[in-house]
C-alpha cells in the first residue's frame, strides 16, 4: 500500500512542472485523491464533484507558474483553488435560479481538517492497491454505485461471490483505515 | 474464511449506508451488532461513498496531459527563470510618475533623489506590472526618447479592459497612435504614446488561439485585396526626416535647388509654388542621408540663410563643382590641424557651406549627417542652455579656451546634432530656421516659451500631416516644432 505522505521533493516536482508543464502529471498523481476527497466533503452530487475536480486541476496547470513556494504543501494551494471554485459555482447556481445569495454553502462536517482529507485520500488510494477482483467490486459498488445483482451480472459471478469479494475488500481496507483524528478541544471558535 | 452471516451482515450495512434502504449511517446501530466494533466499518463505508471512479481519474489525467503538452510546445521550457523589468529614461521623470499615476493608475513604490535634484530611481506598479524609471543621465549615456528621437522599444501592457484603460490614458494626455481594435491574434489592442515619448501597446486578450490559428488568420488577412498586413509604424518623425532638418528661407530658392543638384547630387523630393509667380512656397531635397527644406523668403519670413556642414568623400571635387555652379569661395580647401580637409563656399542664396571630410577615426564629428546645421551665437553657453531647457538638448562636446570663448560645441537633440562656435572672422551670428520633430509638439512648444522663446504660431494640426507650431529663440533662430501624426500623400 502506498503511503500518502508529503514527498520531501514536492518542491522539486513543482519547479519541474513550472519549467515544463508536462511534468504536472506527477503532481496530479500525488494530489488527485486529496482534491477529490476535499470537494466530495462539500459537494454531494458525483458529477459536480468530478466537474469541480477537473476544474481545479485545469486551473492549477494553467496557474502553476504563479505558484510560489512558501513552505506550505502544494495541496493547500489546490484546496484554495477548490474552495473558490465551489463558491463560484454555488453563487452562479444561486443567480441562475434567481434565489438571493445566502452565505457560502454550509459545510455540515464543519471545517475539514487536512488530516481528515489525507485519511480519506489514503483510503481511495488503498482501493487501487487491492487485489484486482476485490478492487473491481469495490469500485463498481461504491464509485459506480451498482447493486450486487448488477455487478454479478456484469462480472458473470454469483451474488454470493460478489458479496464475498466486497467483504474481503472492506476487511483489507479496514486494516489500513487509520483512527479518526480527534477533534480539537475548545470552544466553537477555538 | 468469513462466515456467511458476516458477509451478509456487511452487505446490509453497505446497503444502508449507500442509502438504498433509506437508512443514514447514524442509524446503522439498528443492526444488531456492538456499536464500538461497528462504528469504524460504518465510517469506512461512508467514506467509500465518495470513492472516485477510476475511469474519471484516468480521463482527467489524459486531458491534463494533452493541455500540458500543448503548453510545453507553445513555449520551450526556459533553462532558468528570470524577471525582466523595463527601465525608462525620462526627461522629467517626476512629471512622468504623476502622468503614469493619472493615466495608467500606477502606484509609486519608491523614489530616490540625487543630491543635484534629479530623480535617481523610482519604481511604479501598474496593475501588478513593475516599471523602473529615472531622469536622464547623459553623462552615463542614459537618455530618453525626447533626446534620442524616440524609443525603439515598445512597452506591451496587458490590462483587463483596454478600452477603459485607453480612455483614462488619453484623458490624462496620452495620444492614440493606433486606435483600439480587435486584432487577428485574439487580442483587442491599440497603441498610445505618452507625453515623454514612450509608446505603449495596450491589450486585452479576447480569445485563446493556437499559433497555427493566428498564422491562418494572418494569411487570410494578407490575401484580402487592399489590406495592409502591418499597420503603419508609430513614429512622430516623418518618413525620411530626422529630429532636426535645416529649413532654408532664402531668395532664389529654385536656383538653389538646381545648385544643390549640380554641386552636391541633391534629389528633389517635393516642390510647391506660391499661387502667383515662380516663388517656391515649400520644397524638400535630400543630400545623402539628410533632408533639407527650403522656401523663398517673403515679407512674413525674411531671408535667413544658413551655415551648413556638408560631409563628402571627395572634398576637392565637391568644392570644384560648387564653384563652377556659381558659388563664391570663402576659404579654399585646405588640410586642418585636426587632420580634416575642407573649405567653405557661399552660394548665391547666401548660405555658407563648409564642405569637409573628417580625419580618419574622428570622434567629435561622428554623429554628423551628410548635412548638419551650424550656428555662430555670440554666447554659445546661453544657447546651449536654451536648447537643453526647451528641447531636451544634450551638450555632447565643448571646446572652450581659458578666456571663455567657445570654439566649438555640439548639442544633440533627438537623433540629430547641431554644431556651434562663437563668432569669429567672417562667421558672425546670423539666425537660422530649423524644423524639429518631437514626440509631443504641444509640450515642447510650451517648454520653449518658458525657456525664453517667443511664439511665431501656436501649435495646430497642419494639413500636411504634422501637428506643429513655431517659436523664435532668444538668439533669433526660428524653430518649427512638430509631431508627425499621419502620412499625407503629397
């Protein structure tokens, strides 16, 4: 299983991408799950999550030359682009509907910590590291939102066999599912 | 091996978390399992609801790669990162800062003053773009457009709204050189010239185009009949002219043209006669690289013959042709102390011609054109000071004896120089007439008046494509100050 750690050479990757946009691919690989997880925590419709994720990376590629290394992880910059993109989209939607602008869409989970995002991103990446059959079933079941019957039909296996692969996949993922980061103590504004 | 019950149980949790059975994750405790053991699984499954589709991740990667490849081929990756900042030399840098603030919304970031009062360095921010500027420092070869006769460098400024930007700039005194218009390369842009002689291309991107698309549109544009693929270059000096052109107001102008043709190989470019009679109202001839304008003297403009230095390769031949064509010898051809060879003649209109050739490796006269005007002011330093104040002239050379007599001085104005020496022998002060091209005739006219000149005619648009006016300097010389604004067919 791949660890989802800050690469010590992230700065080098950024500088490489600034010199040659073709090198952006590595930054994408390192950050795709994070950005997706970040957006998915704020937007609930899958097509919107995908749209926004695409928008964030396209913007990041276009603006990579403007990125200035100040020691913060590259992901923080991507989250900022994502937050703006989400707000823009929400405001546009509100205008089109003719509804008066309220505040930013409320985040029902409260401020999402980067640790929580990393935890989820690692989970997504671990799915990709599962044995092929388990991986396929987990992806179809959750990402493609298919029923056991549909998956069984498509993979030409019994419903029981699919459920067993699902069980094994989740068991494996659970071994690597880290403890939830503890909420910070203190008042609401702490 | 997991038992059948566990497998089924887990799938029920999945069903509920996925919302198919209408249950929310928090309600999963309805399942008959110890909550502590179940909670992490429910949470994990909840997180899996957000699992991205592998197909989406792959597709986005490919899209980004395509874009990135286009971007890297569009600009070859530079080996190093550099910043490039224009550093403007401006006569009157402090005034320029005020202008840029008003016209371009610039912010002054810093300013350093020299002990002598000149602005040594300043930095401005124009919408995030940095420019640096300072007063002219001719002693370091740091000269601005007004001294150099324009700047070969254009400043290209990207702004969010080029039309609004140009309106504000022109209201503050910038002049439109090329109107704001949509361009084939996807920009909406135009050109402005500021009162200090810098040309700005201001632009707003309207369309993102590939280089191929730009080339295609350019080709189409060039194929259209009557189209001009390149707009007229921005310049305030008329084609074929320089900053300074001698204007000979003399009797027998027609005869003088013939003389210049015969003796010096002049080419006649233009001639217009007065309505009645044969008198020339205005003519233009060219000798070598130099234009000379001339007109018959009249009541309004009495004769003011000039002293002209004529550089030729064969002094003796030119001198002989001149005398054969009717000129009078003032000084026969001789070798000078400096190594130059030359002689002086007087033509029948009263102009003095110093026909000469510099010594090999001469530096003092290196900036002389084929024809350069020369003056004999009684007090050369006063005239130099006037030229500095009024026209941004720069003293480039002065030979002065201990008794204070200026034997020779040279002043640069724009791309041209003029020479002067205090009166001696046959060379007594006599005023001449000059045509001077500057970036902003209005401003220079005003400056000339402040420096002590008197007006002959205020600045106005002229039918021949110049905006200009005239002044007489304190030494009696007439200056026609002009900015070329458009080309007019003769």
